[in-house]
């Protein structure tokens, strides 16, 4: 689990050991656990998958790419605590994945 800021200064937490085939399973569990609603349509590319979700005013990106693995991205500053909660959930639930 790596926590850093992206080029837009958004809190980003990645799990480089999680493979793309696990994206749907992990994302579905997170959406249910944290009662998230889709904020846009899912995007799938050759080397990336991403979709934004919201919990009230908080917006979170749940993403995967071949460089960083699974990524939790706080799209606004009020979502940073939620991003850390989600990252802890992933770390505790999928650390052996």
C-alpha cells in the first residue's frame, strides 16, 4: 500500500500487487461496504479500468492500471478520510491477493 499525491495534488493510495482480474470483485465489495453510488460510467482500456463513485459530496476514484495496480483516489479534499478508510479495508481484506 503506497500513499502519495498525484500531479493534481489528490490523495492517491495504490496496491501494486493487485491484478486487473480482481478489479470487479474488489470494487463491488467496496461499493457495498461504503454505500457508494456511481458518479460516472466505467472506463476500460487496454492497461486501465476506472470509475468514480460518490458518498454524498465525497467523490472517490476506484481504478486499476498496469503500473500502479488497484488505486483509490480522493477526487476532492473532503473525500480523503474516506479514501484512507477504503484503503485500510482493501489492505485488511485483500492483502494476500
